[in-house]
């Protein structure tokens, strides 16, 4: 393997390029490139020029300060280019660190839960918080996290977690602040708190709102969330947002519906897709009900299914499942991206309801690379479904944790997680062994 810039990038004009051109002339099928701020531009060029058969290892300078703290030099500056290069060249490009471990790009978004209050009683969710938790992170804490994400090269924050985000009185301020730091903001809401004034404010922001609606009919949604008039409020919020969005030609507001497929609404899902379109939404996101819990024991994740909830919520009518998923697959070509799930994912969801085991699905979780959350108490969470934490984000920075030795072990644990919680985009096909 040919190594480039192991001793740093030479300062003399043209010297780095001369070294690179000399390397191009060598009959090597592999190149090890020690990247830094001075040669990242040349690396971009190399990725365009190098033969697709040349394996390229990009090595980032990293220093292990502690088992849970690894500092990568110039990371915030390097990340946007490295992300682009990864997209341009998904194969044959490896990122590693000088400490010998693989380098993992920051997650595409940082999830921050600023509030756990929620007035609904969804049958598939245990959150019944009716009083604000006094340990909730402050506005300044949220801002510090938004700043950290921006400096790390993250461009999206999801201000959603355990509760209804708009019960946080500072939510509009958070959105404006995150936008000013270059983030797209995503929020999932039940719609109750969204007034005309709030919708008008959101229409000026770069924000995507997903309204949780679990049925095409009012009665079904209200029954699932356990509150009369919940559907009326959710659709009223959708209409307010759609009107506010359409009232501003330059609006970046996106209005989506998000629904959890379960026994009581299965038959209405295709009608819900149609209704969301008719109401002027930008898209609809479908997730299957998940009734698995997990806990950590002796360094492994153990799965425990909620048998009681399954007996009430799990769709069991296979003929109806077939009919609904066939209809969704027929709707997909006419809906295009409006229906977020691809045909492949719809097929996976159908199989999930037959057998949700990891073996049957042949998928593995990738939250270890694609997700990082901070809950309303500031706890750093590799995922929301397992009771684990990496300490308090008010005292521990996220960036040095992400590529640390300790987090590499977490990633390995996630890879082997026996749960199949089917959170969107957290799955990839299991690699053949
Ligand atoms: S709206 Fe969300 S947080 Fe509230 S009960 Fe329903 S699922 Fe849980
Ligand atoms: S499958 Fe992934 S997201 Fe779900 S519990 Fe396991 S590690 Fe967490």
C-alpha cells in the first residue's frame, strides 16, 4: 500500500500535488492518505481522478484522551467534504484513524428531547407525564447542543423525544436558533398546541413537522390515542400548517403525517395515505407498532416482548395484512416520494408482521452510525428503546465520545441487538456471513 502525507502535508507550493502525482504513477492498487486541513482539497480531486479499482484509505489524525474520549483533529472542517466523498464513492473508500480504529462520520442528525410532557394516552406508548420534569435541560443547554452539532458538521436536529415538543414554551425559539446555526429541524407533534400564530411562525422556518395521526377516521385515531377530539385537533393543525406554508411561496415548511400501523388501524392505512394527500401534506411516514423492550445484561442486549400489549395491538389477520400491503404497493407508484416507504420497505413491514425476529427479517440495526440522542434530562442515548446512557450531555461532549473506544463497543452491541424496533432508516440488510 502506498502511503501519502504520513509526516504531514508539505508547505511548499505544489509539493503536496507533486507527491500525489508521483503516487499516481506507482503501480499500486491501494492508497493510504493521511488527511488534514491542508490536503483535503487535493483528496477531493483524488477521489474524482483515481481509478475505481484503487482502494483508498483515508486516515484521520486522532488522539485517545480516555476510553470514552477521542479527539479527531480538524474534524468539523473535514466532515462536510468527507460526507460528500462517501456519497461519491460508496465503495472502495475507508475512513480510519491514526489510533487504528475505523472512523465513523457524525450521525446525520442529532435528536434532542427538550420536554417529556404529553397529554395523550396512546395505547402503544407508556408516556403519561403530566408535570414538567424539574430536571429537564434548560434553553441554554439545548442551544449548546445545537451549537455542538453544527460545529461537528451535523446539519439536522430532531427536536422530538419523549413528549409533545410544542408543550415546550421555548420550542419556536429553539427552531429559530437551530435554523440560524444552519440546521433543518424535524419535529413530531400530536397537533394540539399548534395555533394559527405558531403555524405562521413555522412557515418562515426550515422545518419539517410530522403530525402523528393513527387512522383515516376520527374515531380510530381518538381511540388509539385515548383522547376524544384528538383527531380533530391533529387535522386542524395540519390545515393550519398547510395554509401557512402555501401562503408563503418561499416557505421551507414541510407538513407530514406519521402513523404507527397496528391492529386497530390496519384496514384504514391506505385511506389515511389518500387523506393526507388530499389535505395537502408533503408526505406520510409509516411505522409498524413495536412492542419489544430491551435491557442490558452481562454486556449483551436482551429482548423481552410485551406479551400483554401484543395480544391487543398486534395485527393478526393475515388476509387483511396482505390486502392492505398490496394496496399500499399499488399506491406507491402514484404517490412516489409522498409515501416515504419504498416498495422494499413495504415488503419488509409486511414480513415483520408475520415474524419480527431478526433472523427472519435478515436485517441489522445501524443506529450505532446513524443516530445519537440526548433526552430531556440531558442523558446521551445511543437509542431510545434501551435503558442505556453515556452520561449527561451538560458535562460530557458528544463529539469526542462518538469515535471513542467505548462507543466502538456500543456500536458492536447495536450490530448484534436482538430487537427489531423498525425505527425508520435504522436498518440495513444483514451482511452475509
Ligand atoms: S403522543 Fe407520543 S408521547 Fe404522547 S402518548 Fe402518544 S406516542 Fe406517547
Ligand atoms: S434495534 Fe437498534 S434502535 Fe432498536 S433497540 Fe436495538 S439498538 Fe436500539
